[in-house]
């Protein structure tokens, strides 16, 4: 999600302020569940069907920027 605002300084110069939000709602992005049913010895894999990680997702991040146009 991003939000921006342009400001006219003079007829020739403009300034743009921009903010960008990544993972704005701070929800986890879950990885795939364990698909391996049996271990190498034939025993039942304890993690089958369980989601064990969040897929390497990051927490909420905000980025700001200014651009001078002439």
C-alpha cells in the first residue's frame, strides 16, 4: 500500500512525498504444510499436515521518499 502527495513549489519545481507500507496489517504469511508422510525408516512423520514456518515473511515495514522534479 502506498500514499503520496505532490507539492508545487514554483511553476517549474515540484516536490513529491511518498510513503509505502509493506505487510501493513502485520498478518503472518504462512508457508506450506508438511507433505512428507513417512520418515526414511517408515515411521509416521510427526509434522505431516502442520504449518511449521511463516514462509520467511517480515514484520510491518514503512518506507518514505522525497522526489524533486524540475
